[in-house]
């Protein structure tokens, strides 16, 4: 991340980041624990990936009781572009997001 700007490489730069994005597209809400089990990342790495996505406006983060819940920010044009990219590449079905 250069000078506070989040680049496309920061968002898509690793296979696990792409797996995470596909999960966010497929599911309306997901908890930190569910995400961690699905992508099998250690706590600190996952926390860093999520922070990048939240800072970029790709996902929204909610804290309910002691749980963190995440949702894809479907209104953001960047997110809409990412969803379109995944659809064009056949990574997700057409009805998601």
C-alpha cells in the first residue's frame, strides 16, 4: 500500500484474498470465525486482509456482541466491478451480488 492508497494488488494480490472475495460475493453475511475456517488462514493474516478490504470500502464490518460480521459493500462501484470480473471469468454464478 503506497501513500495510504489501496491498490488493486492489495485487494487481489494473493490466492487467499481471491477466495475471500468469492466467499463475500456468495454469502450475504459471514463471521470472522466462518471466514477463518473457510480460507484456513492464521488470525493475524486474516485480520490484515480484512482490514485492507474494509479500508478500501470493499466490505463492511459490524460488531454484534463479541462477534464480528462482514458484508460485501454491494453499492460501491469497485465492488460491482469485482463482481462483474468474477462473473466474466466464471468464478461465480450470475445471480450472486
